[in-house]
C-alpha cells in the first residue's frame, strides 16, 4: 500500500469511482450506433451546466442538471428514442462502479487509511450509486457540494473535506479522473492523484499531481 504520510484518501465520484457511461451502455442495443456520442454530450453538458451556474452565482442540484443535460443530448442525437429518457436517468441514478473501485477502497481501509467521496452529486444520487455498488462499508464519508450550493472547482468545496475530517490539507490525498478537479485540489494544498483512464494529455502544469495513475489498481503500487 502507499507509503505516504497522508492518511485520508478522498475520491471524486463520477468518472473516478463510478462509470458515467454505464447508463448508456446498459441500453446499447436500443440507443443505436450513436450511443457513445450521445453519452459524451450528456456528460459534457452536465459539467458545463455546473460550471456556468456556479460562475453566475446560481445553483441547481446535480440531479436536475443531469436531466437537463440528457434532454440536450437527446435533442442533439435524435436517432436515440425519446422513450428511453426515464430508463437512462434511472440507470444514471444507480451507476456501475469501475471494477477497480471496490478493490482500491478496501485495500486502503485494510491499510488503516480513512476514505471518502467529494462530489458534485446530490446526496440522493450519491446514495443511489454507493448503495448500488455496495461501497458503503468502505467509505468514512460521502460529501456533496449540495450543502454549499456551488460546484467544483470552487475552493470552498474542497474545504468540506478538511472540515469533515478535521484535518489539514496536507493530510489529504485527493483522487480524481478529472484533471481540472485534481488541479483545484492541489491548489488548496491536497496531494493529488490523477487517474488518467483515457490517456489524455496533461494540463494545468503549475498544479501537477503527485502521481498519474492508469487506474485505481495502481494505488496499491505507489512508492
């Protein structure tokens, strides 16, 4: 296990622990050949809405934004049957976890570390995903931005972690598949781990992660 002084490992939820494209994958036969494109649009607009609302000083729950983003994606990809809307939303509420998520969390807990989630997701969304994946016993905290009514990457959001665990930023290792999320975490003093599942080029070079991982299994092999 990681030989690091940080004893608190906090994970982003969507894209890091939970596969944001799993909802579309469950209905691949029905959505047709443009399913992957639509799933990418859905995810992109979901995040875009969270950023633009926060910058404008407004807030809607992430679940509301997920529905709006789906409506936009379906309008952009009209070949996908509109009748699938409710099925896709229900599937997103109970997303599949990546296979390496449970392995990583249990290994960290077994090594004596505290674990948690910090997410844009609304409390109900997070509970649905955590319960569906059976990860509840492997987490010491599930923190939602909903209490602040603003989204990542606002620095106040990352303060939820230090408040909850009553720790210093240097005590936290933050793990995310979103490079912008890692940037924001590093900027507030967390140690960042970037899970680069898609082999994307690096960005935000002034806010470098401590390590770039190909998947969560790599947590067990950190120096």
